[in-house]
């Protein structure tokens, strides 16, 4: 054919200009055949003498081309445009072998040029969805995931969601988003989310609708507060009074559970009956007076009016004339003189009594002022340093008595430090550590209980510390000088290490360490942020530290740089929380640094204050550790038996609080605690109970499982989340309980407890309980450190200077696996001291000192000028 003959045109000679080769102004594009409608492909080239299509390697017949010739007005070169049509039958002939494609080839006198390939596909959209959303009933604020997998189609279908036939737009509602797998996610269910949801898939061929899924958001009812007690039903004698409440806080909606319990309470009351007053008998008549009258009286006392009774009616005094011969009249002048003399005598007596009273008051006031002045000296803020003497078998520990000659020194710094403030600020009177005067003072030692109460009372007078707990169970405190020391809150993993020389010589600081309950301190969290550690205060803020103290506390994060962004937050004096450090990106010149380990973090800080570790998930693979703990009553006199499953952040302080709470409730541990990795997948935590012997026990749980909402767990602000399984035994003689409890977030990934327990006498899990308060909350001076003071000083002086053969602090950091922190250590005046301080914080009190000695000795082998392991 002509097309085939044209295809054999020879290429131009090598001297031809490349500018005369054809170039395409329009190339064929990919198209889809919808139903049986043919599609058109077009191309246009200049300069071109011939253009033909080639489809799947074969030339299209010349008669199938529609050609149009024109001239380019700007260049005057010939332009040729060609179109062809492709039918469904042509594409179906090669269906399954390869994709159908077409390409343009243009000729000019200089040679040929080929266009891009254009693919022709048959468009379709199948009718059935691979997965459709299903109807659900969810509690308010619970997360909802509606899955949708659209039908197979070419081109792939686009998915949109309808709520009651109206388009759902995630850009207009932050509570809604659509996953890459086309699932619709409602972060927190609201009442307005109750609707019919439909998944719609569409492409150029068709539009398919899934079956509608009815989502019902229900609200369980809650009781309002009780009203005041009504008045007694009777005005005299025994009656009753009542108070009521309503199930309106909130009102149950959309099938939510009604409130359990009574809405009316009645109690017996007794109202005292009113007693009307009655007169007593008249008294005898008095003697006849100077006015020739006498009188008699009576009282309203038989009985006296009470309980609202009426008073007596009538006169209380009765007067009559007595004009008999017995009535005598005295001279008025003599009686008046006697009256005036008597009044003057009474006035003189009153004046004398007033003078005596004034003198006595002045004497007492003078004595009181003297006492107050003396007591003010005794109540000054000084506390003697509590340094334990060295043990006889450990001569390396230092024995240093308090330096009382330095008691006139004051802090440097202020309660609310400013970065640009002066280096030294005198604290106002009344601070935690008031300066002593120059006079003689008598120091009194108090009992620990009274000392703790006095310390907390003094803290409460400062505005910044008013949110501190008013007890000493979660607080440690002590008085420290340049020798340093350690504060610990037992059974929580929380401690504060004050290294030697962190407190300037000549100064004495009274330092505290406090664990806060999460309901006492409001920590604002935004977005996907979650609390990863306890909230801890150490202070007082503003004291001058010449070296960083180390705050140790537990955390519950499975840390990885690709899944988490972790920040250290500190509360300012104004009460706002600020990011002071981002882990993994911290500069070495700042005031804060953090060593994050598997279950604990160690915060270097030169400014004391209130701290918390907060994380923000970067992917749905981010996870937190939950501690799952099972408790049940230690005694069960009734047929009902409750199993409480706690889902706690995996830190020691939360477990300690729960154990103390269960001790008050009379609970006991019935299974070994387990750890569950809770992921940021918006899935709720589910709990279920199985495999109970139906002949002995039955469960009162109506649903197949219980749920704890995702956000209640993920925020970390609700410490004691738990579910209760209420069981009922069919006989009081049944004591053996055997069952399985499953806890999971995603199917196939969870924890199970196999309970095989005698509820009457089994105590084999009591060893898991944290013991009562053990250890000394405050250690002062050398007793607070594993490394003897003199040995520590020798190590620092030997390893701080650069070694000739690399035998310096860098090698010691590598031996102790701390080489990732070299830049931070190098930024400090004594890198070796930072390494030893971190070792002390990590390994007290059970650290192996011989391993550290071996590491130091191994560094010493590289430099003969150092010391041997025997010296360490």
C-alpha cells in the first residue's frame, strides 16, 4: 500500500539540517473506550510531507486516515494533521496479549520523527464493592472507622462519602478524614454524626453506591447532683424528708443506658413540737414604797416558750397604791443628796478600774512583743545540714560537719529567673531559705513528721508552689550544701541527683522533689500529643546551680526517631508550659539535656522547676507501653465477684498509686502483670472474658466485650483506666475460678490472662506488689554517691585533660556506652564529672562499682600516668 511504500523512504543525508526534521505540535494521548463508542487519536507535525499511524507495530491503512493540510503562518512551513478512529472491536482482538497502543510517524525531506505512544484501554467499573461499610452503634466520643473497598475498574474508581445523601468534606470538618484505603474515620463520635453513611465509587464509565450504613451515636445517662433535702413532712413529731436527682447529666440518647440507682432518697426526721409559754404564780407584794405603791411580778417560765411556741400574754409586773396609815413621806432634800453621793462614788470606782485595766494590758503587750522577737530568731529558714557520718568499714567516705560560719549567705537567683537578669539577686524575706542575722541563734531539731509538715506549710505560702501536694507521701526534701546529695520518692523511679559542687560553696539550699497527681496539674496537649512520663517538680526554681542536676523519671514510650517526636516541657512561673528541649535535635549549649533509655529518662538541668515528657506520634506505628494488671476482692462473702482490669501507663509511679488504691478497696492481685504495646491507630482497647465453667460461674456482661476509648488511653491524662467484669457464682461454696481474659487493640495482637485462682485463700501473686515505703528519701553528702569523693576527684583530674594516647574522658564514655553524648559532655567545664554523675543517676543504689573501676583502669592502661584497677 501507499502507507507501506512511504515507510521505506530513506533517511536524509548526513549533511541535512536537523532543523528541517518534523516535530510534533500535537501528539496522541491515552484514551479510554466507554461502552461501544469509538475514540479518536490525532497528531499534527511541521514540516511534514506525510504522517501515518502505527498501532501495535502495524501500519494503519491509508484509507483510515483523515488528513488535513495547512501552512504555519509564522514560519511558512507546511503543517499536516492526521486523525484515526479506534473501535472497541480492534482493542478486543488483542485483549489479554498486550495493551493496545498507537504511534504517529511523520516524514519530511530531512527524515522521520516518531511521536509518543498513546494507549487505548476499554473502561469499565464492576458492580459489587469488595468491602462495604456496616451499621454500628457507638458511644459518644468513641472513634469510628467505616471501611470501603470500591469495585474493580479502569480507570480506578474515585471514592467519596455521603452523610444522609450530603457530601462529606474532610476539609470542612477536622473530626473527619479519609484514609488512603478509602475508609472514613471519625476521630470522636458526636451526636451530629448519627446518620446513614454511603460509600460512592465513580469513574468515567459509571457511578456505584454501596449499601448505606446506619451509624447511631448513643449517650449513656448520668445522674445530676442531688437536690437539697426537703423540709420535714410533719411540723410536730416524727416524719420524713427526701431529696432527688435526675438522669440528665447527660440525658440518655439514641438507646444509651439509663442511669443505675435510685432517683429519690428518703430519710426519717423528727421535728420538735412547739410549746406555748405560761405564767408562773405571782410573787408576794413588796413593801410599801416612798411613792405609796407596792408591786408584785411573775415570769413566763411554767413552761417557757420553745420550738416556736407563743409567748405569754399579759403584764409581767403588777403595781398598786398602798394609802393606809403605814405610808410615810420622807423629806425630798435628804434623799436627793444621798442619791448624788452614791452616783459620784460609783463613777470614781469605775475610773480606778479602767486605769488598772490599761496598766495590765500594757504590761502583757510588752511581754508578748519580747516573746515574738525571740521566736522569730528560732523560726528563721535555716536548717542544719544532715550529713551522715562515715561508716567504720568505709574510710573513703568523707565526714564533714556543717559549716555554720556561712549561715549569713543567701541565694543567687530568683524564684522566677530571667535569662537577661543580673547574676546575683537577693531573695526577699520569708523565702524558703531566709538569711540568718548576726546575732546568736539556738537551733532546734524536730521530728521528721513535724519537719515535713513545716516544710510543706512554708512552701504553700509561695504563690508558685500552691499547687504542690499538701502531704509528704509523694514528696522528698532535704537541706544540701556543696557536697551535694540525692532526693528519691520511693517505689516511683523518680529521683534528683545534686552532684558535688553543683551548689556553690558557702551556700545551703533547701530542695524538694514532688510527684504530682495528673488531676492536680493541667498539662495542655494538642493534636496527637500524649503524656509519656509523670509530672515532676523539683525546686525551688531560681536557685543558682554551677553544674547540672540530674532528674530521673520513668516513661512509657517505645522510642524511635521515625515514629515519635519527643519534647521535654517545663512550666514557667506564669503557669504556661513551654518546650525546652526536643530529643534528638538538642544543641549542646542549652540549659537542658536528656538521656532517653528503654524505660527511664535522665534530664540534665541547670534550672529547677516542673517537668514532663510529651510525645507526638509521626506515624500509626508509634506505640506506648501499657501495664495490664488484674485485681479482685480479697474476701468475697456474696455471690458476686468483680475482676478489675487496669490499663496503666507503664511507669512505676502509676502502678504504685493503683496498688495503694486497691489496698484501700480491699483488693488483691490475681495475675502477673503484662505489657501491651498500644499503637496510634485510632482503634479502641477491647477486653473480653471467656472459658468460664458455666456450671459454676456466669458473667453479667451483656455484650461480647468491653471497650476503653482510644483517646482516653492515648492522652495519658487519665491514670487509672479500668474495666470491671462482674461474675456470679451459683453457690457460696464455689471458690475455684478458672477463665481467660483477653485484652487487644487489633485482632491477633494482644495479651491474654489465664486465671486459675482460689478466691478464698490464694495469695501467690502478692510478691508482685510493690512494697511499702522503703529507703531514705533524702541522702546528703558522700552517703548519696557510690563513688567515694576522693576517688571521684582523682578520676576527674586525671581524665579531663586530653591524654597523649587518647586516654581521657572520651575513652571512658565509649567504655560506658555513652559515646553518643560526647558533644554534650564536651560543652561542660568537666566532661568527666558529667559522665560520673550520669553513672551515679543510672546505677544507684544497686550499681556495680567494680565494673566502673574496671572501665577506668582499662583507660588507665593506655596512659601509665593514670591509675590501676586496685587504686580504683
